[in-house]
C-alpha cells in the first residue's frame, strides 16, 4: 500500500537537500565559468512550493476513485505530467523542482544545450533537454536532439516559475503522458511591417517506460509511445500583443500488462494563445483541443481553456484566472469523461529580477464528480533564477 503524502520531516529534509544540491551545482560552476570567460554557460532555476487542500469529505454522489496515486481524496492534481497531487496534508512534493541548464557555444552559429531537472514528486535527475542548435543566419534556426514538445505557449519554460504569474501553469491544459520528444525542429523568423513572425516545424518520437501521468489511474508502470509525432506553430507579435497557433498529431500506444491495457490511438491537438500587455494591465488566454481516436472504436475530445487578467503595481502583481477542461466521449460505456472548472487568485511579489514569492488560492470543481472531488487549494511558492 502506498502511503499518503505528508509533510514528514524526513521528506522535507530530503527534498530540501535535492534542491540545495541543484543550487550548488548551478552557482559554483557559474562563478568559475564567468572568471575564465568559458564558452560554457550555466544557468538554473528553482521553485519551492508548499500547498494543501482544505476539503474534508467526498460528496455522496461521487463516482470516482477514493485515492489517486496513493493520495486520499478529496484531492487536487496540480501537475498531471508528473503526478503532483495535493491532499489535506501540507506538502512540498507535488510541484517543488530545481533545474540546471548548460549551453556550450562551439561557434557563433553552433551550440549544444542540456537541461536536467529534479522534482519533489520524482527526485531522480531527469534529462529534459539535450540538443544541438545551428543558426546559419539571423532568420533560420535548426535543432536536433531531445526537446520539450511545443504544444502550449509556456511549454519550453513551464518549469520556470519566474516566467508566469501563477504558482504553476494551468493543469487544465498542461501535462500529458509525454511532454518531451526526440527529433528535430526548424524555425524561421522574419518581420512583416511592424509584426514579428516566427514559423516552426517539429517532428520525432518519445517513449516513456513509466509514465507518471498514468500513475494517476493505475498502480503500476505504464509504457507510453508517441510515434510519428509532427507539428507546426506560428507566432506573431506586435507592440504588447502576442498570438500563437499550433497543430500537432501523433500515434499513441499505451501498454500495462498488469491491468490488461493495450490501447492505440491517433492524437490530434490544436491550440491558440493570445496575450496582451497593456502598460500595467495584462491579459493571458490560451485555448486547446485534443482528440484521441482509439483503434477500439471510440473517440475522446477534450477542449480546454484558461483566461486571466493581472495588474502590475510596483513589485506586486495580483492575478485572477479562470480555467476549464471538459471531455466528450463517443461511447460513455467504454470511457467515463472528466470535467473540471477552476477559479484562482494569485498574489506575486518580486523580490528582484531573479526571485519572487507567490500566494495562490484555487477553487476547483469536479464537474463530473469522478476524479478528486471539489476542493479549495492553498499554495505558497518561492521562485529563483540562477
């Protein structure tokens, strides 16, 4: 039996040790690199996040699991891709993380990039990026290796808490069984009048031997393969407005012998993000729709969106957000759909250009009453860049 997550002193000490080690690896080599003016550039980030739910019981008509990945419900999944789940016990594990990135510049046109991340939910170092980049001109860039799948606006930097107003990116959109891929990408940048344009193409594959996403549904290892992954995105920005559209498709296979799982599906995804920075006010919006056509004869469509507005008042930034995720199925006997709605209020305080404190309250509604229940979530975070 998996023990319920808690804020046991030994777990806190272990997590802090992991994060502190990441900070040491980042800061010491950086100083040496600066002194020697090496071609090796080292940077890093850390987010220490503590949170808990305040709900105490499930409703009588609740039809979902009473525990998710060993966490007693009612509970809240804040990070689907990494099985980050909050319960009524204060915990640092679901979303705390630290990363180190190394960039080695071979020539002005050619460099190598790598990134390793450790998490409270998975303290083993995980290689997120490992690619070679070639920039033959100011317009073109080609990359080959391991990268983050650029499905969402914040995909490339969703682990870096300093880059957005929330404690974490909206889970209604972000987080699936595969978030990285091994392959290649090409990007073309140009100007059309006063508008900056960037067009990207990417393709490859990914295999996850023990998908943490699927740990939320099965108490055993699930192997996931994303093959024939291809996609394209278009980003345009002018003044304080940025818009990005993306399309991606891939063949998905999920296998778990212990539960008799052997699913094959065709996954297609569309997305549109529009952000506006209007002096002190700013608005962030993103809409996606993912569709899975299963070989077994049914289809799941999952539209999701997030919309929020914030205001910069000196070092303070209050931000109000609403997000929704709603699944639709062509066969409710084969699959029971899920649906969520969530309001959140975040208050961010910038300690400087490299660190910030955030406090966030979420009210999450389990619309279909079959995965976690209704909860109120309270979180505090400290974000740092190195």
